[in-house]
């Protein structure tokens, strides 16, 4: 009998690709999401789907019938970048929701959990990568005192504390995966930034490139950031599920970063019409882009993970996914997310 893995947040940006990957790797995947109906997406792929309100402990009773579980991938919970800011919902969906998941695990003899974390939890977030440095996997956790990610980081930290308690008290294997952004195609190109809904910057650049519109490169174009692709990330999750080590906190980085100049030149190369590419202008007196970098040595070594997708490979596959929209049954069509241009 195949090992049973429950994916919470299975209809989301990370949960859906993780579910599909684990099913392909031979696991018996139970998909759990907050939506009442998955539109047949999981059934078509040989997976069961259950609707659970992760904030409500009683809602988990529908899962009583599934028996023992080998591992849980817990990707449920609200995101400040995807929804209007709601501190109550962040605490309930992330912290209380994680407590409910952990209690579910105890009831189903499961002692392995994979959980996503954000670098916003780091006390030394900005100091860690100055002068070419990289954020280590074991930096002290903290949270920003202000901003749209403050309550989110508090809720995430509390969730990790609960997971660490279960590791110490019950011997749980735990794989806390810390990352900046996992890049993937989604028909919704918008997010919330500073409490306002707007097009994600990299999607805006792709949109301009496809229309042959001019693109500006602001500030120091050599500053770099992590660019991890979804198809590498789901392989990492699969490696966590199959691992027999105790786990810990792991940085999700490629071992290389992409400069702003490389990002934009790549987008123009892949998305602009060959006979009419976007022109690029350097505007050095504008603000510098954010930079970030992880030390992912521990991840590579302990989880036997080697990212396969170069930056240009990511863009090419992204363009292919944009044309095919493989998760349309779950996520809909681009027109479902139309917003008057606020760029």
C-alpha cells in the first residue's frame, strides 16, 4: 500500500503543484482545501478531495475515515500578499490552523510535517546579506514591528513554535522551508503590497515585454535576488517527505541569484516578439531594487536537493504554463482576475 500524505491548502499556489508531484511520485495523496468544491481537479488525477475549514477544529472530523497518515504537507493559511489585510484571519488561519493540523496528526499517527516559512521572521533579515552576505538557516527568529507582514510573521513564528514543541514532545520530523518567493504561473497576476492590490512587478514586466512596451531598469541593476521555480520547489518537498532525518529549518535557494538586469533582459528575450522586442532604459537615479540571498548548503546536503531550472529555463516554462493554464479547474482564467490598471 502506498504511503498516505495529506496536503493541507491543496487548492493553493503551492499546495496544488505539491499534490500533483507527490501523486506522480507514488504517494496516496489526500488533498484538503478550504473550497467547497475542487471542480473535479483532484479526482481526475486519482486523488481524494476534502473541504476543511482549517480554523475550525470540528471541521477536521470529515477526515476521521482516512486512517493512519505517513506525512502532512501543511500549506494552508492566509497570505497578506493575496488577500485584503485581516490580522484576525492571519492568526486564526496560520497559528490556530497549525495547532489543529498538529492535533490531527497526533490522532492519525503521523509524525512528519512540511511547513513553509517566510524570511520576514528573521531578526537579522537586512543585515544578513549586506556586503555580499547570505542569510543562514539558523538565524534568530523575530518579526517586523510594522508593515503588512508584521502580524503574518508573528502568526508564522507561533506556528513554528508549535511544530517545534511537537518535535520535542512527540518526536515529530519537521521540515521548515524558508523562502522568499516561489515563482510559478498563476492566472491571477495581482497581489497586495502595502495594503493595496496591484500587479506583481515581474508579471507587469512580462506584460510590457509581450506588448513590446519600453522597460526601465531602476537603480543599481547589479543587485541580485533568489529566483526559485515551482518545479524545483515541489521536488524539494518530495525529498522532505521521503527523508528519514529529524529535519529542521531549511533555506530554499538555488545557490545563485539573479540580478535585476539579468531578470529584465531574460524577460524581454523570452516574452517579447522577436521582431519587436521591448527597449530597455537604465534609470540610475531611481531607488535600488531589493536584494536577498540564502545560504542553502544545509538544504542541498541534508535533503539531497539540486535545483534544475536555470533562470531562462524558468521563464520558458512559465511561458508554456501561461499558454496551457494547467490548473484552470482550480484557479480559473486570467479574465477572472481582471483589475483596472493601477500600475
